[in-house]
C-alpha cells in the first residue's frame, strides 16, 4: 500500500482525554482544564507528563502551585470534558458551570473531581519548555479509584471505567479487548 507523505504534525492517536484540576493556592478557586497531550513517562517513580500552552489560565496556576490532579472521566462525562476545554477559567467557574463536584485531595491542594472514576494526585518535578507547549512532569503521589470500577483482583476494569480517547477533533470510547500484554509469547505462534 502506498503511503502519503505529510508535513510533521501530532499524528499519534488515540490519546487520553482528561480533566486536570488545579487551584490558585490553598483556598483559591479551583479550575479544570481539558488536556489530551498527556502520557505516562516513568514507572518508578511514577511520572505523568502533561503538555499545556503557556497562555492557558491553568498553566499559570500549576506553575505557581506546582500541583495538579489528573481526573480520568468516563464516557458519560464527555460534555463536561468538552466544556472545560473550550471555556477559560479566567471567565467562568467550571465546577459550577458543569455541575462537577470538587473532591478533597489527600496529598495536594487542588481538588479532584468526584464524578471521575480515577483521580491522580501529582506534584510537579520539572517544567520543560518545548515550543507551543510546556511539559509539566508530575510525580504521582496518590491515586484514588472508585471501587465500582475495580475487578476482583483490584485492577481497573476499563469497560466499567469507560475512558475517553481523543482523535483530533473527535472523542471516542474504547472498544473490545484485543489481547493481553505478552500474548505473542504465550501463543507460541511465529509472527
């Protein structure tokens, strides 16, 4: 099959669509920003990177506080997810506008989002300017998971969690399980 050459662009897909909560210090009004430029960067210690444009309101809040919470929404929260990416926290209280509930965090000041089944509390280890975005390296200090989405073995059941994937400009849910890590080793088949 012939390939079409394209100029460099962000062609990686899918990417997770998350809501990151932050705050203007203790007692400050919390904010939510929708991000898709998010990824696991290290296992030990657990580090997650989030890319934010410097002109975004949340960029300044996170840079100042050096803390944030990654909230993984479920498919039924796609409208709130979209809203938090379109409107600025400079102009609107996104918790009030979306009806989302701030959830007290255990290790950081910003609240999580109660309705999101997974909340990942992070402290900023470093900020790297990359160009259009700055990369915030967040060390995971605590993960809160709704019990209802856990399997009997204590792992996240992704069908129950119903995460949202972002493929510019579309939001997608996850589909079927295709296999488990190591399936090529277990099958004994030649590739």
